[in-house]
């Protein structure tokens, strides 16, 4: 099979998943069997008990998500959202600390049995107008953080109700300012996770996959980010800056998507082992007067050193041009393979094999994620939760687009699977 055939198969497999999404939402044959037979005799949560709790509160969770969605707050200004989170966690019986790293909220749930301490991260902020693809004048929940927050609350509620069957401790991290890539650092600097003895951390993120599917990232994740500023001098500096920007733009190996077809191709390519996204540079260079601003992401993260050298070499062809890198590249999110493979096994056991889609590159190549900073301290997993409604264009489920309308049925699925996953990890499974 040649490369183009592999891409076609990957794309057909992904799109076929949309039609099969109903099976995943019904938990799948394997999931039904697990719910009947997976008891708590081994110290792990009963899947049947979790499912009953999720079914009982699904309508309330959807209502909660709609409330959060209607009150978007930009990075660093999540005051109302944090208040809702703290209220719901306290009502569920968790120990709560607010004001962590800004408006961050930490909830601690201690099980009835001894075990490990694991964490779950949910980001709370909305997308600021400057980052909305298609333009916007107000912050909006176009990245799914309203779903993330809702699922974090739902998982906490379910596990609290089943505390007698829970081993160890689960720490819930409701993080501010993810869109600004500053919230995780602020939470870590507070020292609260270290003091609680968190040994690993996990997260879900909405993604453009069929509702009912999870896209896993063992060994992969999301690219980091780097920036440069170049200044051109001389009598023809403005025109030279435009030429330099065009040359720098040619360093990109992946063009920015221009429509649905490009986005479909990116998603399909991310499923192909050693495919066109196995290594990439996504770069934008814009000239403004005599200055060129460069922003780029690449994979793997070791490639940043080479791209910086390529930028310097390109600039050297312009006499008097100066290059400045404001700081070190923001690190890539790289998920450990061990924990990632364990999650794949859990999801396949719970939902069935068809509900799990392993990614084979960093995805998507056009955004970053400060969850990377947590994984620099402890292992964990970062997984995409499919939120694409069957029959909708991909931009309805691709974060940051104005047309982003996630399928709310994914909320119950995320709560169900992450509740038993966290219960398994906290008991040492």
C-alpha cells in the first residue's frame, strides 16, 4: 500500500467512525459486558455503579455546561466560573481551595481506602477575541473548556458518591489561563500539587473526532511554540521586510488550513504512522513596516534548534537585519507511552476497540497546551474526546472556529470513562 492509499484508508476509517458513533455512545458491546461484570472486589470502582451515577446526573451536567457557556471569561478573569466550580465541589463533599495561581480551584477527594494520589486537570477560560478563527469581538467558549470544566465537576461528583469504593486520593485541578499558556505555571508555582503528593495527572480535551470516540496520544501530544522578531534596516527596509517574511514563510512544511478539506486532511494524516505530520514545521511570518514577526510550532520539539538556525541563516542574507528570540521555546506536550498505553487498554475494555483512535503525531499542529508543564513534573495522559456530531462539517468540532458547536453527548462519555480511569489509577491499577 502506498502513502496516498494509507491516507485514504485513514480518512475513510475516521469518517466511518462518525456513522458508528452511536455504538460508542451506547458504551459498545465490550463496555456493556464490562458494566455487568466489572465489580469492586479487586478494590476498583464498579463500572456499573459509575454508569448509574452518570445517567442520574447527565441532564444536570448538560444544564451546567450551558450555564458556563453563556458566561465565558477570558484568561485570568475566570472569577464567576471559579465560583461555580468551588460551589459544586463543596456540595459534593470535597475539600476545596480557591485562588490557586489566580482563579484556579483545587478539589481534593480522599477515598475510603489507601492508595495513590492522582490528579485531573480541567481548564476554565474562554478563547479571547484575538485567537478566534474567523474573528470575534468578545471571549467565547470555542475551545470546549466549558465542557472540560463540566466534566471535571461531574467526575468529582460521581467519585464522591462512590467514595466508599475509592482507593487513594483524586485531586481536581480547575486551571485558569490556559489560552494564555500561563495558568499551569501559576498553579505549579503555588506548590499545592507537590504538597498533596500528586504522582500523575490526566486530562481530556475536545477534538474533531466523532462523538463516541477517543483519540489517544501515547508518545505524542501537542507541539510547543517559539517566536522571533526580525528588524530590517536600510532605505528599502519596508520592501525588504516583506521579502524576508516570504522567505521565512517558506520554512513551513505544513500550510495553514484554508477550509474544511484542509482540516479533514490534517486529522486523517495524524492517524498515519510515519506520515506527513511525523515531523513538521508550522510557521507564520508577517511583515509590519520594517519588522517581521515570526510564530511557529514544530514536531518533534528538538527541531526548534534547527528552525532557529534556519531563521538566522535566512536573515543573514539581508545586510543589517537583526534577529531576536524573546525567550526559550514553550515546551511541547509529550505524553509518556507507559501511561498512554494503559489508558488505551482501559478505554478499549470499557468502550470497545473501535472507540479508540491512536494518534501518530502531535495534533493539531496549529495550537499549544500548557498541560505540557504538568507532564514535565509527573507522568500522565492527555486525550482527545470526540465532540463531532454526525453529518456536521469539521469546523463544528475543531477548536477556536466561530462555528465550534460540540456534541453535548460527549459529556457523559467523558465523565464515565475518566471516573473509572482515575479510580483505577488511584488504587494502583
